[in-house]
C-alpha cells in the first residue's frame, strides 16, 4: 500500500502604482508552497517505509517554495522569481555516524539496514543534501500599433547554481553518482525571443 499526504498553499497580491506617472502601472506578487508530509509504502506484514525527505534516488523534498514579483508599466514588464528546495537525506536507510553502531541500537520498526553480516547498522559520514535556491528573471516589451509584437529576454538560474549530487546507490563499491531531476541541470541560460500575435 502507498500513502501520500501533503499540503499546497498559493497566495497572490496585486497593487496599482503611480511611481512614474505611466498608464497601467502595477506590481503583483505570487507565493506557492508545498509540503510533502508523507510518501510511504507498506507491504503486508512489513514496516512502513516513509520516503518523504529523501533526496537521493527519489527527490522527495519535504518543502518547496516558489515566490515571484512582476512589475508592469504600459507595454513593459519585469519578472523576478525565486525557487527554494529544502535539503534532505541522501539515504533514509543509512545512519549518519563516523563510528560503528551495533545492530542492537537499531530502534524497533526502523528501516535502517544492517551491515557486516548484521552486526552493525550501515552508516555514512554525511547523510545530508543541502537546500538550494534558484533565481530566474524575465524582461519583456510589447510593440507595434496593436502591441501584438512581444520581445522578451529570459534568464534562468541567474547565479549559475550547480545541481546537488544525489547518488541513488551507496555501497562498498562506491556510489552511483548522479543528479536528481529535482534540480536545475543546465546552469545559467539566456533566451531572447519574439512572440507575434496575429
């Protein structure tokens, strides 16, 4: 059986302005947040395995927030967005420790795995994946007699943040290096374009 539970929140706000004396001047804000409270599976007779918060292999961040601001004046607009992804665990079945931990210390009902023929809990020196924030922007202007020509510039991942390494496997032979689709894989990029409305 699988159980998923969470919460989504969205808020928007818009206000007219008169900073530069132009027509149709306004600023708007948007806030989106999501919480993944549980994403668990449980086989008949088995223990519940909640994967919420494990980034490695799954990309199940518990919290994600996206907030943006758009300023418009006449035919021109500027947009700025921040995307925050909470950090989490690399592997929920490993215990973070730099010393051996006996199997007897494993709590009842835990999904921590055992190593060394079951004598110790499998440990890892650093079991954390850090949070990350991405910044994006868009600048646009509408031209033409009917303002049906839009020229725009998009800049994604302004700070050129590199994706976190989130190996899906950790074992005696090393780690399965990789990145998770949760993150921006392309780095900073620019898109200059034109939209024409017939």
